[in-house]
C-alpha cells in the first residue's frame, strides 16, 4: 500500500500543464489563471475573464460533435477556446476551422442578428512547431487578398509554439507549462493552483481521474510488453525449427526487420 502511494506521488509530482487533463484542473473555475494566460498569449491586458469551464461538450445532431478542453468568456462576450495539443495531427488547420465553426453555431442564439455573433478565439498550444517557421506565435485572421485588408469577421485562430521558451512574457508562460514545481513557476496565478493540487489532500483527491488514467496506461503498456515477449518466443521457436525469417515474421506477427535481427543474434 505504501509503495502504491509512493507511485501516486511520483505521478502527481511529474505532472505539468502540458498534460491536458492537468491543465484542465489548473484552469477549472480559475478565472485569474485563465485571464493571465489569455492576456499573455493575445497581448491584451484588457481581457477580463468572466467565467471558465473545462471539458465543455458541444453536441451537433447533424454531424461531428466537439469537446472543448477549456472555454472562457470575457466581459465583452468574447469566447476563448484553449486546447493543448501534444501531436501535430491534433492541431490540424481544419480542426481549428471546425472548432471555430462549433463556437459560432453554439453562441448565436435563435432570432439573433448575425452581427450579434460574438468574437471567438481558438488557441492551440502545441508541443511542436507545427508550421516549422521558428515563430513563437502564429495568429490567423481572414483578409481580403486583393487589397491586403482585414475581413474583420471576429474569428481568430492562434497557434502557440511551446518550444519557444525565452525570457519574454510568452516565453515565461511556456516555461510554466512545462514546469512541475509550484515554487519555480513565474506566474503566481498558476503557482497557487499547482500548490493546492500537488501539495494538499483536497487537491490530490481532485486528481483521481488522472491517476486512474495513468494506471490504465501502465497496465496497457505491460500487456503490450507481455504480448510482444510471447511473439518473440514464437519467432525464436520457429527459427530454431528451421523456418524462414518470412515465415517466422508472419506467424509471430512481428515486423520482418525485428525477426531478421533475432535471426542474426541466434547465429552470432
């Protein structure tokens, strides 16, 4: 039991905000933290967040639904969706377009004029530089190409490259997203929340889902390793019986190259 708790503490201590579930807990109903994040990313100190919700599920009865990681609203009625994306596939430009459309359909009420459609911001914080231009920020807005003027439809998409962790306000924010220790965070709005989550019994209890997911992942990985070990044993047995590398690969369900390496080790 003590060793189990020690493992739980290791999981908790290793969490940073680049884990999207932990990020959700960091910002859940945490107006001040959401506000500082949006102010830094959008370079707008006038943003005053009114409310912030996590895991907002938006049902689409005619097509694909969406679950937004973090959804904030400010005093001007603008909506901000923040998503942490560890894989490039999760940050595709068409996904950003879809999320933007989801907010539009969700927040223009029946019988309201189109001009009352609120401004929306889709913000992807990405682990990699998905556009590979070396920029810390990629701000996307529609323009009239023929005269290079703003279309000004109130729709904004922002990609934040978390690889850029310099000494600017944005760089320090990105440093905080990877930081696992409350005392080393630059922004007190995050430090206070992380201190609560990681260093109090109440906070620890809030992270039950993350711990259970980690345990599930460990179990799945162990199962995969066991299955792979059995496949290796099958391949070695077939090779020992004089079967071809191709035959051993097919019947062990291992990659041909891996079986070839096993064969080379046997004859070395």
